[in-house]
C-alpha cells in the first residue's frame, strides 16, 4: 500500500510538472501572440512585452522542473504553483466577462487551442492535482539539490531567450526603402477582384498582402490589430487571399483583425505583387513602395514617424529595381 501511495504521489507530481514545461515551450514558437497579449491589455509596451513573455515562460519552466524533481516543495514550489494557477484563472474569468468565451486563451500557444472556459476547467483540474500532491508528499528528493537549484533557475530563465531570442537582440535583414510603383491600379480595373473600399493608390497606406492559411500572416494580422487599436489613425489595409468559407472564421478568431479594413483578392495576380513571399507589407505613398516590412519592422514609432515626416526606418536595402510583372491578363 505504501509503494502504491508513493508511486501515485510521484506520478501526479511529474505529470503536473510536464504540463507546466509543455505549456511554456509551446508558447515559445510562435511567441508573438503571447507577447501581444500584454500590449493588448495595456500592461506592457513593445520593449517590455518580449521580456515579460519570456520571463513568464521561464517561470513556468522552473515550476515544471521543480515539480518533477521535488525541489523546495513547501518553501516555494507549492505556493508559487497555486499562485500562478489562481492568477491565470481570475484573468480568464475577466477575459470571458469583457470579451466573451471566444478565441484561443494561449495556454498552450497555437499548438493546442483552448477557449478561456476550457482553460479554466484545465486550471481547476491542475489545482485539484496540486492539492493531492501537497497532502500526499513524496519522500524522494534530488541529491545535491543545493547545487542543482541555482542551475535550474538559471537554465529556466535563459532558455526562452536562447530558443527564441527577442527581435531587438537580432540584427536581421530588413526589406527596406525600395521606391518602385506597386501598380495597385490593376486591382481596380480587374472585374474578377473585389475592389478595396478606399483608394490605395493615393496618399499614404500600409497594405498587407495576407493569406488566410499562412501562419505568419495570421501573426502579422494580430500585430496590426493591436497597432490599430492603439492608433486608430494608422492607414492599414489588408488584401486577403483564400477560401473565406473554409478559413475566414479561424483567421479572424486568431488575429482579431476585423478592426482593420480589408477585402479579398482571390486572383492569381495576387502572387505577382509579393514575389512568392507572404506576408508582404508595403508602406505606400501614392502607390510607390517606400518600405517593405517584415513582422518585426511593424514598429509603432517608425510608422508614426513615417506618417509625420516621410522618413522610413533604416534599412540594409536602399533601392530595388521594379519587377517585370506580367499584366497581359488584365489588358
């Protein structure tokens, strides 16, 4: 009987630890939706959100490792695990009350999507398991724990930054100020394309070519949604490609980008604008591409500065020759 009880205690504790580790790692790739939650809530800015996100993931990893190896259970692990589960449960209740039980709560990243209510049930189950673990303590503990504890702490908080470094730490290639006409007039003359609700060929616009089935596209749309909420005057527009019946609902549930004007561009000519690379985000002035950005280049201050002064972000590429795009089908 004693062995069964001991095995039961070990199994539940290890299972709980593995869930915390899985929750942390699955948030890492992609981490952007998790980061954007903090900006959307107003508790972080574009600089602090990546730090907070990786810090929380590191904390989840630490709890998972401490639970698996039965470390500092009474002094730290049990109390910290109760605290984080209760905190996130109250946050989910708040989310349901304010925005409803819709979308992905993000507990397991984009790999396993759960509604806020489903996540509350999951947290209640984990709290129940934690209570059992607390009152049926396992006697085994990791030898030389005083050596391993600081190593585990260090590894838990460093690993999220190593596995998925913040964009600010990567000096990546920017697709930059390229100064060529995009020729969006074609989509207004083609009868097979739904016409955009505004004239994108005059004035300043940031136009995103996005596929409903592209994961990176959904991420871009989510970031644009947050930027638009914070800056209603930003001239965003989305040109969507894909089967709206099959994919539109999931796309907008994830991205929440209904606050951005959009139209469908379900024509093969769509891909001639983007060089086969999606998403493609063009900063346009009178239909001339002044900057082509990646996800990381959608910077609030850069956009604001461009709208005011016309200066685009610093780029590795300063000029690009116009593409020779076939337009016979539109003649």
